[in-house]
């Protein structure tokens, strides 16, 4: 069995991808395959990647998707290649990030526990002064958010189990992905990593965070290329995540809170001239709902943990940045 591969997804961002690739070549371990997926780029990415593969033929494999399949579909191209070629571990790494030299080794070092399916690290903002994420939470309001975002780097927590790993800088066991399935391509981008981690938890696997695996992320380098993209994906995917993954015993209280927050968020998009993007996202979430209900039946049927365990690992409040919803909530329930 091959041991380790790293997947990097490129879409019209070859300059960032080259910096990312260079940081992977400088890792303190070298016995791993780098797989770059070109996700239907229309810039000069393909020409550059062809030359890069020729000059790095031993370390690098480049795969080409004819169209942009989003983050989920793009990384699935690489994961399918990894599984077909019998790799044990696969790391996903954003092309707009660069890795500290010990990033990959630190992730691998934490993968030895047979109950651990995902290892995530300390993802910092580009300047290295503040935190992008230390994994992700899922809240009892049905709203995911990145742990410790925008906090100073000195406040990064110690190693611990977390709810979710960041898809942009985490290590996955292929045994896990064979067990629970790959990334949900209906999500395209946004919260597809939370969905994978939620299914990981339901199946009895663990997600662990280590502060030793440090990387630096240029936040929004890809999504900012498309106006309204983040809003559309958010309003499409948040209900799908709820429908698929929240267990029966938690579903009603979380759904009530979620739709209260969801519609307040929707109203707020009109203040920022993003109402049309949000409306399209809501429509597509309705379109995908029957399929997610069918997937839910299977996911919940094979659940291996008690619902009380899932409840114990949720964030017991709104995300910290939802100050507007907090004010409205206080009007109704006083807190």
C-alpha cells in the first residue's frame, strides 16, 4: 500500500498554486505524492502545469477536469485516483495556502490512533498573526463556523478532538472515505468539509486538531473571483447540511433555531445587495432536498454513535459573529 498523497485543487489560480507547490516540496518528509487537479481552468494554468509535471515527474501527478466541479467534485477526482492507487492517507490543501515545513509530518504523526479519521491543523491568515481556523464547530443553531477565527496566534489551543476539520488543510484516512463516502458534489463549495466531518462523527470516527501542523491561508482568493458566490453557496448548502446529518433526536430543536436564523440572514442580504444570490441559493436547496432526504435515510440508518454524543460535541450557542441574530433573539427570549 502507498502511504501518503497530497491533493491541491487549481482553478484559474496558477500563481498561488506554484507557491503552494513549492511549500510542499520543502516539507520535512518527502515520501509522498503531490496531485494537482486542474478544475477546468481557462487561464494559462494547463500549460504551466504540463511543464511542471515534466520537471517533477517523480513527485507530481496532474489530473484535468474538463469543467469546474467545485471544491467537492474537484477533490473527489483526486481522492478517487488515490483510492484506485491504494494510498493509505490523503491530505487536502488549498492552492491559496502555503505550508510550514513540518505541516504534513505533524498531520501524519497524529493519524496513528485507529479511531481518528481526520487530522486538522493550525491554519493562520497570510500574515501569520491571526488564526483562520483550528477546525470547525457545528452549532445547535445549525450554523457551522471556524474555531478561533481572527484570534491572535498566541491563543491557539492545544491538541484536542474537534467537531470538524477544515477541508483546505486536513489529512483524511482513505479507510474513512471508503466507509462514509466522498465529498458531496451537490455542495460544490462551502460546508462540504463540515458534511464529511459530520458523517465521520456519526460513523464513530474522531477528528483531531494539532497546533503543530501550521499553514498560512490567503482567505477568499478563489471565492472572491465570483460576485455573490459565497452567499449563493451558503444559502444553498446550510439547509442541506441540516437535512442530511442532524440526528432525529436533535433535529426539531436545531431546525427551529436554524430557520429562525436562516430567514434573518436572508433578510439581511438585501441590505448588502446580495438578495438575488441568496434567493437562488434557497431555490437550489429546495431542488436538492429530495435527494438529501434519501441520503439522510442511509446516513442515519448506519449511525454508530448515540445522539447524546453528537449533542455533547456541538457548540451550544450561535456563532460568535452573529451579533445581529443575537439582538433579535434577545427581543424574544431576553438572552
